[in-house]
């Protein structure tokens, strides 16, 4: 995919790079690849697959995504790189197999960063920007340059850096509000100043990257679009460093719902119906769920567009209005983002063909092995629930098809006893990575605490439980519940999720999933250490 036209907004997704910087959002290569495939299906223009130099795992993720997702006709695959030769060379090597590779070079430009972080002068930064963009250009035609902390950079110096970067070959100039300090009016002034004072700015696509520290990321990104920006960097569910980034779903749906308002800013007639982005909006909900599941970061209920309450109405007045005419209180249709209606169609007597048809209707394309696992789980849950909704089925499929850690710990048996006059006790059987079968029992303050104590005693991996949450998938006494667990080991956080009608069982599987991520990380770290000595 080549981007030359500026009559639409280019969507640059950085979920796999900036989004993964959210505490606890560590993803393995297989999980990153699954998200990348879904992002391609969603229709994003650019996927920032990672920071190739950061670790062998990041390099492998960028390389794998470049090979399998960055195919002809597919999205641009991008790797981040500091303005350092080793970084840029690693990015180029990881991107070799991409049909449309991009190297994203960044360099701090604010005085506070130059003084305390880079410890370089402005003249040195000017020279580095020019040299490193040119070096990146020697590997790929598509080079993006970001002056980090641009919103706190002296404007006159910023103009000089950008002009040098473009002259050296940058095809996209990205303006990061790195610490999320801008207001929409300030963003307007910043972009206008760049367009007016950087003489060669028309030779590059102007982009913006907005952080959400003050809750203004989406507003700032939209303000930038109104002032000539044609690429927006964003993440699914707005995840990312600190308070996160501009949410892709918010940017896209704002442009769609308010198309008559934004059309003139892109030189179109107000009444134009042509899409402003390439995004297939019906894939938004599915993508949001996948990212939430794999990162373990739950979407807040009142989150715009994809939150559980986004299309819910509690007020009697609102309910009355929506029943009479949906647009009285809804500015978009839930179907526009691929949100399934809660329709009851399947039960314990449903067969494989009916289940497969329902999966296709919900947008799932499973291989035979994953389909079989999902169908077996569906029948198990259907035996416990009187009615199965689309949301139940989606939860089951996401649960059963999530990437499993090879040779990790397997949960074989969970049994608990508890009550107001009984000491909560759990008996657990697990299979270790070496194939050994272990059984242990423990008591706790409640059944889940007892389960976790028994598992922790058997696995012998130190960690601290820092979050345990339960969300109901649907309503009713027999509803599926999704448990999210986050564990801390040293300075890293690992998450796990699982769904079941039995919350204790879901809790056990969620804990094991988090433990397996931690186990895989420890194994990978150990292998890296061994290879460094060989």
C-alpha cells in the first residue's frame, strides 16, 4: 500500500508498539500476529508492529508481521527506531520481507529533553536528525520522522528540525504531544505554525500522535485534522503509555458520524458520502474485544464506542425515545461497529452446522482445530445455561482460541468447599511443563484465595496478585462471567483472562493463563542469557 493522496485520513495504528507499553499489556509474538491480522482486516493503513531493537522478541514480532501481514495489497508495516544507526539497521532488517516497509525515526527536540535526557545541543540534534533520516532512507523509501515532545519544543527550532528531516528524505512528519499537555486550541496553533513556517512541509504527509494525560487525546487529534493533518496515530481502546493514546474507534466514528462537518476540511462537498478513512467499521467491536482479551486490559463500561454501556439506556425517558425512534438518543447504530444484538438462537441441542453458521455470522473464521475446541466448550456451557446469546458465544470463542503457552502449566481439576460455617478449601490438580501431575489443597479467606494459594504452592514461581476482576458477559443468574487477573513479577506485569458460568473455575483458569505468560517470559529470559554466553 502506498499513500500519496491526502484527501482522506491515514490511520496509523500503534497498538502493538505504544499500546503494548501499557503496564501488564505484554504480548508474545503469536498474540501480536493475531492482532496484526485483525488490524489488517479492520483496514488500518499503517501497523507499527514494534520497536525492533528493543528485544529479540520485538524483533521477531516485527519480522513475522512484516512477512505474514505486510503482503502486497496489505498495510504498511512500520518499526520504531531511535535516531541511532543500530536501531535503524535493526528496523530495516526486521522489515525486509514487508511489501511496504516504513522506518519511524524519533528524536527528542524539547529543551527539557535535550538538557536532561539527550544531553545534546540544538545544533547536534539538527545534525543527527538529518543524518539519521538519510540513513533510514538508504534502506526504505518510506521514512517517518517524529520530533519527540514536539508540543513543548521551541517553535522556531521545531521548524528547523522538520525542514532538515524532510530535506533528508522523510515522507511523513509526525508531531507527538508526548506528555499529553496540549489543548485543542494549542494543537491548532502548533499545526498552523508548522504548515506556515516549514517551507517544504508539502513534500510530506503531516501526522499527529496525541497522548491522553488530560483526557484530550481524541479532541486534539480531531483539531489537528481540522488544520491539515492527514495521518493520525492511535490505538485500539486507547491503550498506551500512562493514560493512553487517542482511541482509533473514537477518531474513526467521529469522522463517520460527523462526516458533513469534516468533509470541507478535506476539500470535499459537505454532502459527500465518500468515506474519510479506509476502516471497515463493522470490525471495530471484534478488534476491541481481541485486544482487550490478549492484553488483559478491560474496557471500561462507559468507554465511548466500545464500552458495555455505549448503547445502553437506563433512563425511562431515553428508553421510551429509543423504542419509538432510535435516533432520538443514539447518534450511531450499534451494528455500524459490529456490535451483535443479544439474540437467543442456539442451545444445547444445536449441532455443529448451526454453530459454524453462527460463528460466520459473528465474523469468526476458525480453523478446524479451533472450531472443535470452541464447539466442545459451547456444548459444555449450553448444558449449564438455558439460553445462549451471541455475547456468550463470542466469549467462548475468544476464550478457547486464545494463544496458549506451549509446554506451560495445565489445569486438570478444581474442587472447592466453602460456606458461612466452613473454612474455604480448594483442591487443585495441575500438569507441570515437564508432564508431572501435582495435586495440592489449601485454605484461604474465600474459595478463589484458596485456589490461588494451592496453585502458587505447586508452581513455585514468585509473583504478586495485583488485580482480580469479574465482569458478567450477559444478564441472568446463569450468565457467563469473565475473570481478569494481573500478576506482578519484579517490575513486569502479566495478565490472564477466562470465562465460565462458574466464577471459581474461571478464576483458576485466568490465574493459570497469567502464570503461563510469566513462565514463558522467564523461559525466554533464561534462553537469552544462555545464548549471550555461548
